[in-house]
C-alpha cells in the first residue's frame, strides 16, 4: 500500500456525494443533475442542482436549496424545472409537499410557480415549453384544486390515523398507501410572461384524470410511467385496469387526448404487461417495455414499439435473452432506440433499430453494444440523449468507483468524465481489487463469483495464489438480495465491498442461480425451489477459495441482506456443519408462513411453488425456521421496523429462536429505518456492529473467538 494512500473508512464513504439522473440541454452542451451531500454530524442530507458542461470543463452549483430534485430542461433550452421543499413561511421546518420551481438555464433566482396542496413530482415538459405535466396524489372523489386543498387540511387535522382497506395492496416498502388518494397526471400551464419579467407567478393546474378511473400504479410512480407526444396533444401512460390488482400486475399503455379526454388502449389484447411508453420524435412510434408475465411471474422486460397509425405492436428484443432495465431513448431520427441492459456482470448501453417500412415483414434486429466501461464493464445508468442526437450523458460505477457522470458522442465514441466531485477523496484511498472468477456451482453449472481482495492479497485469473504470499486471510461472503438481481460491477453504498475488504478480509460475492444477467433460464432456475441451488453455489465459492490455501478455514463467515439474509439464515441450518464461524443476517426472510405479512405476499406463492396451505411441506422445506434444530453458528441479526418488504418480526423471530437455543446472537433493530439503512449515523452504527461481530468470531485469534461462543 502506498504511504500516501489509506484504506477507505465509513467517514470516507459518507463524504462522497451522490448524483441523480441528469437532464440535458437541447443542444447537448450542458447537463443538470442533483448532487446530494451528507452530514454525519447533522445526520441529514442536502440536495442541490448542479450544472456540468458535457465537454468536462465546467461544473458549478445552480441552486442553493436543501431539498431540490427532479430537474428537467425545457425543450426551448430556456428553463430548468425542478421540485423543491423550501422552508415554511415561519422560517422553520421544510414544507410538507414539494412544489414546482423554475430557474433560468443561465442561472439567477429560482421562481416558485405552484401552490398545489397535494404536492408535485415526476415532471415532464410539453414540447411547447409553456406547460409541464406532473404527478400528484389526489382524492379521486374530489373535484378541483380547492376541494383537494380542503381535504388535505382535514386529513392533516384528523386525530384518527387508522387505515381501513379492502384492497390487495395497502402498503408498500416503508409506507402505507395514502388514505383514499391515487396518483394522477396533471397539466400545469406556466405564467410565461411573468417569468420572463422575473416575476413570480402561479401556474394553472388541471387534473388530466379527474372524473375518470385512471391512475398510475401506486407503487412509487415516477416519470418513467408516462410520456407526451411530440405535438403535445396526447399522453401515453401506464395503467392497470384491474380495480384490485394482484401481483404481478398486468399493466397496459393507455393513450389519452390531452384536450378532449378521449382514450384508447393499444396494448389491450397483447396478453403481456406493458409500461414505460416513449414517443419517437417523428411521432410515428411509441417504445414500450413488455413482459410475458403469463409465462412466468419473473419474466425479464423486453423492448417493443407500437405503430401509432394502426396500433400494431412490433417486438424488438423478444428473442434476445437479456432484460431491459429502464425506459428506452429514441435517437433524433426516430430510427433507433438506446437502452440499458445487464450482460452478465456489466450493464452497458445498447442500441437497436426499428423497422423502416413493412412491420409485417420485420424479422427483428439484433441489439448492438454502444459502450461499456473499462475492465469488467461497469454499470451504466440514468441514460439521457440530447435532442440534437450528438451527445449522450449517463452515470457509471464499478466495484472500485462510485457512480460518476460521463458523456460520449453518438455511437459511443469520445467518452469523457464531466465531473470530478469525488475525485479528491478517491485519490487518497487505497482500494481493493475486484476479480471475476467462474466456479462450478450446482450440478457443475458455471457460476460467476467476485473476489474482492485487500491490498497485500493477489489473486490470479485461474484462482491460484502466487506462492510468494503465504499469509492466510479471512474470507467473508457478501450474498446479494433479490434473488433476481445481480452482484454486478457496480458500487453499493449500503453493502460496500471496498469497505468490507478494507478490514483486511477477502470478500466473495457469488451470482448464484436466480441472478439476472445470464438470461431468463438462469433467472427462473430457482422457481419453486428456493435455497437449494443458491446454497450449492455459495458453498462452491467457499471451496474454490479454500483450495487456494490462502484462506484461513477457521475464519470463514457469510453475510447477506434481504434474500441474502434469507440465505445466511438457511445456511445456519443447512450449510456444511462448522464451516462458517459467524453470520450476519440483515432484513432476512426467516419464516415463509409468517412472510404473508409482507407487501409482496402475492408473488411468494409463485416463487416458492405454492402458498403454505397449498403445499405446506414444500414451502417449509424452503424456510430457514424449519431447520432451527440445527442452528449453532453465532449470528448478528439486523432489521428496521419500517421494513414492509421483510417485516421486522422476521428478524425478531430469528433472534428469539437463537436465544432459546443458546446460540450466541446479537440484535440490532432500527425504529426509523426500512429495508435499507439510509441515515448517516445509523449506517455508521451498522458498519461498526457488522465489523465487530465478524472480528469477534473470525478475527486474528481464532482461539479467543471460539471461547466467546460458549
């Protein structure tokens, strides 16, 4: 390790700033994005808008608020719209609901242009640059802004906060669905004359869905769910016609006339779930994401286009065995689409052509890779395309670099970084090296595994250690959640492998069966049979590294969150006895019968191969609590009380079982966190407890660690 560099610490991690999705000026010369900084002392964050020139030469703050978000550049290039919660009139706390603000693209004072009681979010400009669409949660039985404001006040003043529901979905992630409210698209007509004179003005707002049964899906709806036609006359949006949808949800794309309110459903008879519409610049096509949920509940999203003239749906990537992550973006000539898709451990930028003429004769095109990052490829995200087509802006991270903003020319050439905000911190850090290896997993199937090695440990590509380094190192598995996600070549803020490795341990992350990036067959291989293949894959990773002779077999541990937490709980009863010195189970699924209290309870029956009353023995065979008699490995259990995905009583039940069985165990429970640990000081405690537990049972002195287990 260079004397001028040091291992990464929790303070370094929280000193790094984080970027939001960039918006581009029409000429492609500038990008605007949110930049969030954190205060460990204040235990809070501050989010502002920044400007970045796409040649990489200039970066500067644009706003001075503390909760500014969702910047959107106007089509005429003059304005940047954004949402913000500013201090209340008395100068105290921030407003409860975000409002619409505009700022001139060349700077100046931000102007507030809304007083909308139910709040504003998910912005999209109309092509004429005089109107903005947005999403707000309203009471569908109320008419007009005044009635909504009156209802909002009554809701705020109501002393009774109980929920009475008769719906399948009533809470999500960490919050209950707002009582009686649904997310509607609104249209705001801006006071342009007043704005041009630098006077504040209030937009005229109309609820586009008022008087209809339409609403966006209520699970955190955003601007990805709708789009505005190039002539501004029509909006395409995502909607589920089932009045009480189950999961998965068979959504449709609906087209509504902005002025007349007439609507059509071009996807009505597709038999698939469609969402994320995007109009082509020439107005001839609408790109959509489409999933064949009738085939499997966890089918990957594919890309298709709707021809507006006759509503013909043309598949584009249905034959390509990769899932599309996020909406597609049109090139200015309307001939191609740019999109993101995982390809094993990387997520490059891709492009695909649309049919030029006869869609009936169109046999499909093959996606072509536009750009991936160096070495393992990185994870690209937040893609945006300038209207002139000459510039792409996106974020990219890797195992050794947090998300940063980049730009490139059309076709992927001339890539350049357009910001250096975290450069000074990164320059002083001695970071671990990430290796990608392949192991023989379940029944010999090839399975990818990351091996993140601290300074002083070298791993060659074939997995054999260099003989000059004879020290034995501890090994810690970091098992990803999902299960249908991927431990990819990206940076993780909450489970940071660099910070893990900085403690002097080798970190392994296995992309077990069920992970994304290797095609639908690999994703669906665990359907109805959770844990068996995944456990074999993790054990294979352990055996692979033990064979090198460089890992201390007495200091092997396993950790994981969510599905990874499920895996370590299952391992406590089913892994090779005595192999693992300690476990850390964060927000882990423990009892599949009690998991019916989760917000995702519908799809468990599909993932597990049945509900408990349908296939009791089969479900129990996949449930960690069924193997409690074999629990013997010390475990740190972590959970948040606001976790509705894996309710916190799952962690309590696991911890209580360990206590009854006199297995060394420790509970860390947060009353103010959800499935994730998001607050700086809570995160600092999380990492401290995490590292202390691993050190207690897999530290340098194995003898003392064994003594503590009794």
